[in-house]
């Protein structure tokens, strides 16, 4: 899998993948929560974040990961989605680690939230040093503080 920064030519494909994974897990499109998919460039890149896509060797979209700037010190890792046929092969972890690397390079801490039923994702977050903060409306919230960088 090749991981690249989002290219606007993939907009429809990214939206279809994300919404498809959400539906697969019993979630419906929410025009507020999912509004970032309408303008990825402004929502992520122009505000200091990033959006990654995982591509097959033939250029097919496999999955996504993103980092949203909350403020100059904190970000949110989100949109860790993978097409069903690519799951269980380490690709989701690679996308997550790409987002985590971007977060650690550019921020002091990262937050994320996930549905309480996604045990594989939760285990991955804990293994990567995220600490459980709270549960709210079936969502679990996690945070990771990054070590100070030596200049």
C-alpha cells in the first residue's frame, strides 16, 4: 500500500469509502459530523492538518486517515477507515501510524474518539500509547501527549 496526501481527484471515492464503512457499522450520514468530506482541503490542509489516502499498486483507494488541527498544540486523529477486503492485513495500522507520525511532528498531543464496539481499533490505540479519557454516548475518548522534541 502506498500512502499519499489526499488529492482532490479522489474526493468522490473518499466520500464513498468513508460513508460505506460508516453504513457497514450501522452509522448513517450526519451532515454536521461528516461535513469535512465536502471540503477536505479547507477542513484539514488549510488549517494545519492533513488527510492521507492508502492506495493499491494500481491506484485504487484502500483506506484513509486524517489529522485535524484543534489548536496550535493539540490535534485530533480521525477518519481511520479501510475497505472491508483490506482489513486484517495491517493496512489500517499503517494508515493510523502515518497520521500519528504527522501528529507527533506537528503537535504536542493528539486526541481521538471511537465507537465503543470497535475493539480492534481501541486495542491499537492503547498499544500506541493513547490513554483512555472518558466514555460519552457510546464513544470512547483517548489522548496521547508527545515527548518534547530536541532541537
